[in-house]
């Protein structure tokens, strides 16, 4: 009563009504998770924490995938141990993050290393009960600093590094199917919000009131689309009440940092369901307004070259091969580069004209978020290689195949050949040249020289015979 009176008096928005759900303990005989699919490293982390007297569970997407009969690629662990307590429990553990302090427990070394991410149970904060930060003895001073401003006037959660019980940790997660806790030792699943039932019904449902949850974090709109795209092949759909606020709350994404939106865009496009994500965006009227570069991807997704790049990205992810955001974005923006290049070639030599075109596209399309780092450098190199593929004599082919980004540049050119932009024969030639030995490379170059039009063959310069005095008469 007092809180409601104060809110009315000072004009604060009404707090989100949250339900912490009812704890259901579901045995293995009911949920049917295959324990053999649990990663040994995740199991080791759970056992290590429990041996020290803490609670520990596999949580989130891994539990969802196990329930659906999918073998998870990543395993996360949730515990009531603080980050400092987790770090002390393992020899190679590192606390990371500013907004959300979590622990990475590292197994193995070099490229073969694996990381298990461990997070501490967090309290559910909203605009009415941010005072939970008071008296939270297990949160550090750094985490408690400024927590009275944990939620802004629109209901967006700014900080929530306040430790809490498991049932509140479940409530602060987004979707019911992502809010379950699996104990690999007992085989039990802890489910507060009907996640197992929703998994069986193939429905993606927001925990609590969807509008308030999107106000807490507008990026949940993008996450809903991404999960729907990932699970569409399993028959999942977004619950109507969960999808209803999408369009009306889309402007809230303008308040999200551009760097975070860029990262979310990459997750949409590089987790193996790019085409399905674009379909979901269009289906829910979100093809414009999330992020300018994503708007462009959606608008050009039906272009044969861009569609082929998206399809190829999905294929590579499905085969467990690496994908680079620079390659996909280079494909999406290639038509801009190509058109500007053609315009500048009227007044400049080909290569300077290409560099000028690339600069213009970065300024107009990419901006400062990522276009000035390694991603931007890789895109520039992919584009700059394209005219060099047309030169198949001399030293150019040998130096080109030694470039670190040759494979990306070649794959880009191969896609261009697939859609008829460059001759298929040229792509086949470079494929053969890149894998051939020195003798075979000489033969390949000789074939090109023999079939080149006479006008295109280089003219050999005749040396002038020296005069009797042995010097040139040129002055």
C-alpha cells in the first residue's frame, strides 16, 4: 500500500507484476534427458561446486536442447556460489564482465581449450523492489554501488548483479524453456515456469508479462526471433501474447547501445539459422527498425548473391565449420561497392577507384561500430582481391594465393561465379591453381596465356641495337 501511494505521488511507472512460479522437481523417468549427452567438463564443474557445499546445475539452452533430443554445443552452469567462490574452487577460472560478472572455467589449452560459463543465482529486480540490494551481504561493494538506480523510468533494467535465490534467478530469465535447471548427478530437472510443458507443446513463451519484460531489456525482442528461428524446424512458434508487443515496443531498441545491437545481429545471422531468422523478422513485421545494417540484410535477402551467402553461412555452421562476419557483410554490401566502383572508374584508374568506393560504403553503411577494426580490414581485403583474380599470368596468382585472406577472397569470388557475375571457368581455374604444385601451376598459367585474345597478350619490347660507339643516341 505504501509503495503504491508513493509511486502515485511521484509519478513512477507501475512495477511489473512478476510471478516466481512454483518449484517442480521432475525426475529423469519423466523428462527423459540422455545423461550421456552431458559434457564431462560441465559435469566436473557441477561436482566441484557441490563438493564445496554449493548448489550447482546445468542451466539454460543446454537443458532445453537435451529435453528436445538435441546434443548441446555449449553448457552453462548456475550456482549459489559467488564469482569469487567459484574462482577459488578451480585452478583455471577467470572472473569476466562488468555489467554481469560471471566466471569462465577453462579446460585444455590453445585452440582446443573449452570454457564452461558459470553464473551466480541473481535476484529479480524491478522498479518496485530495487531495494533488494540493501543488506545483500554476499554481493560485493562494487556490485552494490549505485544499485538504487537499477531500473530506469521506462522499466529498463540497468544493473542486476545482486545475488538471490534460485526461484528469482529463474524468474529473471526470459523464456520458460530457457529457465530450467538440470542436476546431472540426481538426474532431476527443476522447473518453475512450465518449461517442460512448453517444450512438449513447442511454444516459446515469455516468463511474466511480456511487455514489462521487453521494457526491462528490449533486446529480448531480438532474442525471441532468434530462438523462434532456431527452433522452427522443431515445430516451435512464438506464443501470441509473447509476440504481440513486438512492433509497439520496437522503438525501445533505439536506447540500446549500437555495439550490443551489432552483436545481436551477428547472432541472428551466424548461428546456422540466418534465412529462418529473416523469415521470422518479416513474419512479425520487424524487417525494419532494429538496426540499419540488419534492415539492409533483410531487404537484400532475396538478391541471388546475398541469398547464396546466407545459405552458405547456414551450411557451414551446420557442418561445424567456422564463419566470419566479415565475409557475410562483405557479400551484403558488395552491390554498393560494385556500383560505386563502376562510377569512379570513369575518372580514376581501377584500383584507386575501388578504394574510393570502399571508403564511401563504409562511411554510409557501416559507420564506427565495427568498420574500423579487424572486421572492417577483412572486408576491405576481400573486396580488394576481386580485380586481382582477373589477372592469371605473371606473379600475381602466386603472390595472391599466399595472402592470409586468400580463401575468403576466393570463396567470395566463387559465389560471384555461382550467380553469373564472373565466369565459372575463372573460379575453377583458381581452385585448381591454389591446390596445384609448381609444375602444374606453370601449365595452368600457360593455358591462360595460350587462350588469351591476341590483343590482350603482352607485347614484347624489342631492344634497340647499340650504335657503333656502344651508346644510345637518345638524348
